[in-house]
């Protein structure tokens, strides 16, 4: 058995049809895992499942507790879960839409709680859960307070549940700027200019790829004594 193996293990990725979640699914599969993808958009999910081949998929919105329970109900025993569901949510606290702000927290924080409650009974007291935080927990950006609050909460949820759910391990991944489809709609035609500007700022002089972040998610799945940890994959952005 190799050092990094997921042979014979079942990995569930909520938010697995794009970006970091999809890259994690690819890597997990290469390491021998059975993979289940969960996401909202059926076409996206179908496309991702076809890209990977040989995976299960289930449609559910992480923010919808009943839908998450339905999606996970018929799955075989689960070994690892990565909750990637979420997005960058902008909006000034005084003028932004309350529904948009609530949605950010409903997805990333309540979504993670819904997944925990549906998945843990299928985990036989071992394995790991990974939530998604982000750079903005440490470096909030004006006009994106809901992202900062929800990512910080997801990271704290990992620390708190690492105690409560032990010996199941619970960790968080905190990506910095990462080149994924998430930015296509948010930045539109400004995307390449923004990426270029960020690349000049960060110590490693480039953005992360989805595969860079996925590698760290796999590290968290396969490291038997790492729990309550937040792994930052941000090219050193927090330091500058
Ligand atoms: N890219 C970055 O620079 C960056 C930086 C820091 C943190 N992050 C975080 O990392 C995570 C992955 O981001 P990404 O860049 O890989 O984004 P992405 O390419 O947009 O992928 C997001 C995935 O999550 C799914 N998803 C979104 N909301 C969901 C919901 N409510 N319920 C179920 N599935 C949902 C999406 O599919 P559907 O839309 O079809 O559901 C998709 O599969 C997100 O939480 C994001 O906020 C990203």
C-alpha cells in the first residue's frame, strides 16, 4: 500500500462538479477511491461525472437539509467527505441584499452542518471531514464581509467538530486566489487582469490551480493524525 492511497475508500464531494471539488475527485479517483459527486446543477454534474467516469452523482443544494439527507441516504459507507460548496459573495453591508448574505452562510456553514449530520452516521467512527474556508478569514476584503464571515465560521466549525466527532478527523482547507470557473461570472472580462495583478502580489508569483488545492485536500484525507487543522493554500498571500 502506497503512502497516499484511498484504495477501497468512498469519498463524497459536495460541490464536486467544478473547480477544486472536481480536481479533488480526479485525484481521489487516481488514488483508488470510489467517488460520489454532489451538486445543484444536473447538467454540470452529468458533465463532471462523464469526465471522471465510474462515479456516482446526486443532485442537492447543500443549504437544503432535507435534500442533502436524501442525496446521501442510499450511499454505501463513507470514508471521507469534502464540502466544497460555496462561492465568493460580495455586497456592502449597508446596501447589499440580505437574502444574498444569508445564502452565503446557509451554503458554507449550515451546508457543512447538514452534510455532517447526513454523513457521519455512515462513517463508522473513522475517516475525515473537510470544510472550505478561505484567505478572507484572515484578510477580509471590504465589500465581501459575508465571504469573510462564512469562511471563518467554516474553519472554526472544523476545530470545534474535531473534538466533538473524534476520532473522525475534521479539518478545513483555506484556498487563496485559485483559477477556477467560479471567477468567470464574478469577474467577467476583468478576470485575466485581476489574476495578473494578484500574481504580482503573492510570494509564489502565481495563482493556485484547482489541482494545487486538491492536493492539500487529499493530504488532509490521508494524514491519520491531522485534525482540527486549517491548511492554507494561498501562495503566501496572508504574509504580504
Ligand atoms: N476559487 C477561489 O479563488 C477560491 C478561494 C477561496 C475559497 N474558495 C472556495 O472554494 C470552494 C470551491 O470553489 P471553486 O473555485 O472550485 O468554485 P466552482 O468552480 O464554482 O465550484 C463550486 C462547486 O460547488 C458546487 N456548489 C456551489 N454551491 C453549492 C450548493 N449550495 N450546494 C451544492 N453544491 C454547490 C458547484 O456546483 P453547482 O453550482 O451546480 O451546485 C460546483 O460544483 C468554494 O466554497 C469557494 O468559495 C475558492
